[in-house]
C-alpha cells in the first residue's frame, strides 16, 4: 500500500482535509494502478511528479476529495485523478490548453503551506527543507487548490513540493517561459483571412488605415522602425503634423504626443510619457520650451485648443492599484465553507475598504471627463503619465470604447487592445509578475477589463462580446503561451523573435487565436446575444458614405465651413496662443466633477443610441461586482438553475427558432441565403445549469441549498428595539 | 385653469398658483399645486417638457412645516412619504397657500378627519373582478386537498375560533372541533396550527400558527401536543416534525416569561425546534428608516457600500431568505413536515411560509399564482396591513407600523434577480404592488384580516387592474420551470439593494432602455416569420394545384431585422 507521512508518526488531524482515515481509502493495488498522465502540450516537459496526492475540496466533504498524481511541468502543475473520469461528461466550455485540475505556472498567485495546522505563506525557497502537510495554491483566476502530501512517500512529497516552489517562485529569464518551448515545436497557422482578423498595428499600413478610418490628420513616423527613436515606442506611430522631426529624438521617446484616436470633429486624443524631472535650471528651461512646442503642435491639430491631463496626479498609482486588488481578491480566495460564511457577514465593509470598486469608478470618471472634452468642447487632449503605458492605456482605451462603436465589436476590441496596450508598450510581464524578477506587479490591464465590464453590464446591447469573453481574456493573461502578454515592449518582441535564426521559426501565437484555447462551439459564448448590430439597410447606407467601416456620426465629419468670423477667431486664437504661451493650457480641475455630472445628465436625456456615445453611470449602486469572474469557483454561491445563463438560454432558443423560420421561408421561396448565422446552442436546459456557467460547468454542484452557518454569530447592533414585543404600542421614533 | 388628470371618482379640492417645488435633483421650480382627494399634483411650465410631480396621498406619512426663506417664499413644507421620498415645497404666506396645505393634511389622513379612504370613492370599472382571483376551495383543490389526512374545516366560518384567521381552514381530519378549540386557547391570539401548503409527492406540509402559551411555568396542553403529533403522522415519509421559530431565541425566552414561549422538545416527542434568529418589526422599521437616509435624496458615492451595510437591510433580507430556504429544504430534501411560527404568526410567519412556497411551487411564480399567494398567506391569514401601514392615519409614530410586506416583496425581487426566467411577472409588477400597498386606491391591502375585510362590494381589487394589463407585467424571459424547486443563494455576495425601487426618484438611476428590448423584437420577428411561413405554405399548396413551377414574385424581404452576427 502506501506509507503515511513520516513513517506513520503523523496521524491525520481532524481539521485537515477530510475525515477519511487511511483505512477507509481504497487505492487500487499498485500492481494494476494505471499510469495516467495529463495530455502534454507540444514542448511541455515534466519536471517531477508524485503519486498518492489527495486533492481536497473546500467543503471538507470527504466524497469530493480524490487521490491522484501531481505533476509539475514547465507549463503547469497538473493533478490527474486516479479515478477514471466518466466518458460521457460533456464540457461545453473546455479549455484546450489546460483543464480543470491544471494550474499554469504563471497563473499561480500565492502558495501557502499547512505546517502543523498553521497556514504559512511560502515566499521563497527558504522554507523548502521542511515540506508542509498540505499545499494550498491560490490562482490568479481565483481558483483555490489544496493538495495534501500526507499520503505520499516522504521523498516524493519533498521532491514535488520543492519542484513546485522552485519552478513557480524563483525568478527566471524570459526565455524560460513556456511560450518559447511551445513556440519552437508548433507550426504557425497560416493567416488565411487577414481581413476578418484583428488589426495588429505592427505595420505602417495598419496605422494608416486607422487614421483613414477616423478621418484624422496626423503624420506617420517611420523612423522608429529599428527602434532608433525609442525602445518603448512602437515601430510606427502618428504625431501631430507640426511636430518637428528633430524634436522626436530629444528625450528617448518621452514627451512625444502619440496619437491615439481622432474624433469626427477633428480633435484628437494623444498620450505622452512625461519628461524626466530635472533640477538644473537651464535644462528645465529647455524642457519647458520643448513642451510648449509639443503642445502647440497638438493644438494646431484642431481649433487651436488643447488640454493636458496628468494621470499620475489625479488617479491612483500602480502601487495603489496593486494594494487595492490584493485586498479585494481575498474575498474570493476561500479555503473552507465556514470561512466563507464568516466573511459573508462582513462582505460590504470589506468590499468597500479594498477600494477596488472605487478605483474602477475613478478611472471611468476620468475617461468620461476626457470624452466630455472631446465631444462637447472639441478640444485636443494629451494624457500624460510617467511611463505613458499604464493608466494612459486604461483611459485612452476607455475613451475610445465610449465614443467609437467599432471598438465595441469583438474584432474592434481586440484591435484596440493591440493598438493601445500591446503596441503601446504596456509592460505585461512586469505587471503580471511573469518572471518573479521585480516588485512592480499591478493588475492594470485587469482594471481596464473591469471598467469594460461595467460598461458592458450597463449597456449590454452596445457590445458584440460577452462578459464570458472578458473573463476568459482576463484568465488568458496568466497563461504563458501567448505573445500578446509576453513582451514588455514591441522592441523586445522584435529583438527576441529576430535573434533566433538557428533555432528555426519561433511561433508564439497571439491570444486572439482563440481556437488554441476553445473550439468553435465554445467560442460561441464570446458573443453577446443582446448585441444590437446595425441592420443591413443602415449598414448599406453607411457604406455609401464611408467605404470601410461603419461608425455613427452625429455631426458632419469634415470641419464646418470656415465663415468669416470663424477665420477671424482662429487668427485671434493663434495670436493669443503665441502671446500667452503655455499659461493657456488648461488643467482639468475639481469642478470637473460637477461638469461631468451635467454632461452625463444631458446625455441621459437624449434617446439612447447603442451605436453612438455610451457613458457609464457612476453613482454608488451602478458600479458593481463582476460576479461571473469573482464568484464562479465558490460552490456556496452557485445559483442552480438561475443566473444570467437562464436569460441567455432563452435568447439562444429564440434566435434559433427565428433562424429555423428564416430557413423555412428561404426554402419556400427557393432562396439560399440565410439571414442569421449560427448562434450558440446550449446543451442542457438552464434548469440544470448554474450561475457560474460556462465556467466550472462539469463540477457537480449540490442540489441541496447552501445554508449560511454563521447566523446569530454576528451580533447585530439592534439595541433596545430587538427585545420589544411586536404588538408593543408604545409610541416611538418616526416610522417612515 | 388647466385640468389635472384624474381617475374616476376623484375630485379637485384645492388649487394654488406660484408654489415652489424644491426638487433635490434638478433644483427649485415654480408652478401650480393641485390637491385632490386622491393625490397631490404639481405642474410647472417653466421647463420644457413641463415638470410634473404626482404623489398620491396614501403614501404620505407626515406633513411638516420647515423654516425657509427663498425670495418671497417664507414658508416651507416637507412631505415625508412611505415610499422613500420627501418632497419639499416653499410658498409665500398668504391665505390660498395656507388653505391648500390644510386641505392636503385633511385628505392625506382621511381616517383621522372622519373621511373615507379614497378606495371607497374610486369609480373605475374593469372587465375582470379581481376579488374572484382567490377562491380558497379551488386553491386547496389544486394542492390535492382535502385528502385522507387533511380536511377543510368550517369551524371558523363565523370567525369565532380565531378572529384574525380566514373562514376556511385546513386541519388534520382526525382532530375533533372540541380539541381544536382547546388548542386555540393554548395558542397566542387563538391562531392554531393550520396547513398552508402540502408537497404533492411526499405529503410533507407547511403548517403555520402562533406561539404556544407556555409561560414561565412551562404549561402544557395535551391537545396541542397530540395535534402536532397528528401533523407528523400525516406524513409517512418522516418520523420527525420540524418547528421553525422565526424569532431570536433570546427574544423567545423573554416572551416565555410574558406567558408566551415555544414548544419544549421534551413535551413534544419527535419534534425538532430551530430558531431562525430574525429580529422583530421594530428592528425592521428602524432599518428601513436608515436606508432612506442612505438613498434619498443624494447618494454618497464613496461610502455607498458601508452606507447600505450600516442599515442592515440586506442582512435581514439574507436572514429571511436563509430561513425560507431552510423551510423549503426540509420539505423537499428532508421530506419532513414543518411548523412555522413567530409570536403571533402574522408577520415573520407570513414572510417565511410565502417565500418557501414560492421556492417550492412554480404555480406561485406565475402572475396569477402570486396574487393567490398574497391573498392567501398575507391577506386571508391576517397580516395586519392597516396597522403595519397606518392607512389614512396621522399618527405617524405609531410603533405598530413596520415595512414587513415591503421586506417580503424585496425578498421576492432578490429571487427574481437570481432566477431571471423563473417568474412570469416582472419588476414593474412588484413595484406596482408596493405603490398600491400605500395608495389606498384599491381595497386589497386596506384591512387587518378577512373578517374586517368586507370591502369586496365597496372597493376595487388591485388584481382587477393588474389582470387588465397583464402585458405590462409579464416577464418576457419567463420559462415555466414546472415542478422545479428554486433555492436562492442567501449570501450577501448575491444580494443587491433594489435600486429601481428604493432609489427610483433619483433621475440618474433611471434605466434608459430595458435590456429585454431585444428579446421583444425577437419575439415579434418570430411571429412575423411564423406568419410568413404559414402564408407561403398556403401559397405553395394553392399554386401547386394550378401550376407546378410558378414564381412567387419578389422574394420576401427579411433583411430588415438581422439582429445578430457572429465572429
């Protein structure tokens, strides 16, 4: 059979895992124990493995705990159960790269060890000599795993523990990330339908198309093709026409207003990495003059007006964001049922003290301020931040999502992420702590997705993608397979991909190749069934006006004809600008709060157009918890037969019926074209699905309801009222 | 003078010009104030479109003068409403203005001024009589009653045994009337254990009653003990009976000292007693009062969550739902009969039994079924609507007032949120019920018990109105989960403040377009296409008889409504 911990000296303690005593456990005889292993990916190598590992469930229910083998590979920690899984389990939403019992190494958030009933955070290999009775792994996608080592052989237990710790926690070089061994062994899929796919913004043509689409008028800079200007900037980018070429090379890419997007009136959104702080007066003077030239150039883009927005002054910094999220996520990393119900009583206060929702609100608020300036005042905006690649990305992407319905389509959204985040040089590996080399971890991209989710839940019909898509995207950041989240800058990507000629073609796919993770059917869940696409007629009309993309314009896209007074006014403005210089640049102030409220109210009074401007409501109750992402793995909060999936199922059924009818009509009139494409079809009636669907779909949720256990434990402050009789008619405080 | 819109039977009582309404959201606005015997109506032409405030008088809890000085307007008045708003007016001190507010006070509290409630003046007629929605015999028949163990007793037909119970009661067949009377004398307010619901398969039952009068000396009642044993015996599936006492155990002990109490497990064999620890009506009233401060008029964005938390409102909602889930689970999974009581069995008991019944029986989740549930568990079983709401009474500080029914409807709303396709009715239906809970337009929620409620001939039922507008109150996502039990998750992580009810006066919180718009369009599209298919099939059939290769002219244009595209 198997040995018990250190020679049976350790007896299973009641608090540990399950109440199963070793006698009760009937592992199959070693002789015919099947050698089972996970299905390895190309390039995946096993580091170590251990048998007789008990995977424990949160509810301390012995039936849910299973024995199996734990593997640690260069991609993941994988648990393979000894029990042969039933063949017929249908998984409508199976991830092809990793399964329910797999933890990609880069997905591990924290590891705890259970040492004599004490939960200790394992931070480095210092504690490696003594292995714990139980390893608890918190994942970045909020799953919690508990593996008991008590039943494994002493040597194996030690080895697997050390292996896991080493491969997860120790700093590593980028080349050691699994994507590289994966990329060497797979063959790239030929880009068949280039037109239908995400715009990558890695060619000058992509940028020129985007400029054409938004009808902006900036100039393309090609001088950075070999990253001569800056390693932080993309190979191609746009700057205002009046920026002098020699100014581009002055501050290693800092202080250059990089074009993001043009409003149909002509004003545009720019972002900029702020100039380094200098002490010396002469240098400061030079910098000031430089900034003046830059802002002047921006101002001349449209109507001679410009506002700057220094995000590091008005928004929480990346440490604040990290701190807040660390507190926030603790609410969902649950070890046991009892712990869950205890924390439930304090739910609202812990949610508020984490300030996570408040940071989301601040970001959305800032984005609305910028939208207001563009839409209402037709002012050019320059977002400024130290590196220009964190909150600048959040705010500029949000502004574009609110203003431009193209980015609310799935392809449009992915192109936006490429444009602002990937090419914009957001340091994904550092912010995601991919290499464990620095302490600059901060979930900035997740914060952006959170903001998008808030918009999506408030204006569902305006978005082509679903919340499931956003959840999957947020998970994919932590699967170290995709080029999208692998490199700190486009320059790093280019240099690494280039210097590998002798090792053959390196094929690291972008995350947008969804077929790597999900089959066609599962990808159906990415589509929001409430999305109101433009009707074909409308589209046809638009097509006549603008050849390539459809975008709702409430105003003519060319600037209004310059009448006499207008010309005069611009001349005056020019003079004024020259005279007053930099003092004219406005800073958004506290009064912005009231102004934004008024802007929102005015927008709210107008009829809602899902293909026009969409603004978020930011009042207290409107900013909500992304329940799908955060609650999906907690058994206690699964609503069996409920949740939004019930709505979606109804919609899907209806879409299908309509589709059938369309086909019938077509058949009757002998016409071949069908008006609707395949919607997703759910496999089971929603009665049997839970609110976590499509996640955790093959977990067995209990049909018994979850009953809170901490009722009465929590002393509510009710004072004298509680002990009074109901029919006590003594006159008291006001009733209503 | 411009006419205000009126309902049949409504008369204008006073009109005053140049009154200023101090809107907390859009600022002060001047206009004409009209008071009728049903509502207060303010209209200002200063804005485009005209600004209108319409408050029915039934909703008014108290009217207070406040000190004020805005220009000429030196008098102010605040109207505190039961539905979470307090409109304020400012006016110049002069005869016509003083009179109108006097008229307002008089008609807002008709009972204190020897006037009838407006429901008795309302003259609208509807095609269907809503008073006929609930027929106890039909409802019990639907549940399969009477059967061999349970009978419909007429013992209370004159309300002699219990004046707060309905005339028709379902009790165990084997219990004689004499015994019933003895049991009645052992239960508070004579509210004996009676059947509310029976499980169609296991025959486990939900039984409701009031607390036993045990007292400090541990009094016993043989008949009561036998009665509960009979209820247990009527269910062959279980040899246990579970009593859920809704109260906090400490409070139940206090009640015991005051001659009330709870069943002792040693005197009632095979009985298991559980306390659900739900606080009393005073705590609930205080909680809603605090909630009003959090939501009206403005919301403190930064402290929204802790603000809601400090009211404990959602915590109590959670307690109630958790209690009801335990009741439903006992019946469904434990196949065990359940007795529910609190002190008098008309507040928390009604909340718990009706919520558990909603979980267990899909009929109650239909538009009509829900009306039956309210008529049965709340109205006929004597939830004291008049006392708890204080209709037409100026004594706003009466401690018998408490928003228990609002709390129940909130629980139902939480369930509809968790199970968006399990209910045939929509949110508007629930809000409409709450609006007319206070409005005194209909007779439905006016009285304390069935005995008092001989209002059928004199007033209109809310259901007459509702069932004449079913389209408005239907949930387009409804799927009939027949025979399916739904358990809401009683975790604060899934509970939300009902913004579209409590915060609805804040214009910023108003939704612009319902999400289900798309679904409605799809439904229309489906109907159109169904018609088209039928037409075409007819055409094909007829044309075949004439010519086999006829062309049908232009193809039908179904290009106008492609709602969905995929990647």
